[in-house]
C-alpha cells in the first residue's frame, strides 16, 4: 500500500512537470509566430513602379488605374490628363 502511494505521487509529479513543459513549449511557439507575423507585416509585399515618376512603392500603398500603378492620386491625375492631351491633339 505504501509503495502504491509513492508511485502515485511520483506519477502525479511527472504529469505536472510534463504539463508545465508543454505549456512553455506552446507559449514559446506562439511568441515565435507573433514575432514572424510582425516581420512579415513590415515587408510590404511586392514593389510596383509609378507610371508618372517611376518611383517604386509597395503594391499595398500604390493606386491602380487601367493596369497602371501610381504612387499618389496627383500623379495618376497628371498622367491621365497628359494622355487626354495627347489623344485630343492631331
């Protein structure tokens, strides 16, 4: 009977230590995923070239109009205005 209680206590201690180690492993894994997500967020994605000034900007920040990329709405408007002027002059 005495030996059974000692074995039960040892099993309980080992089970507790195992749970603690598993919790530490999961926490470390989650911290690593959060850190890698922060790094990926700063990458910005693919770079595209502004049709007007030819500056490269991240695709997420660029404006798209008729399969062409622009860094700002002002450059888009200037480019479209220039295209209209070319089309209207003979």
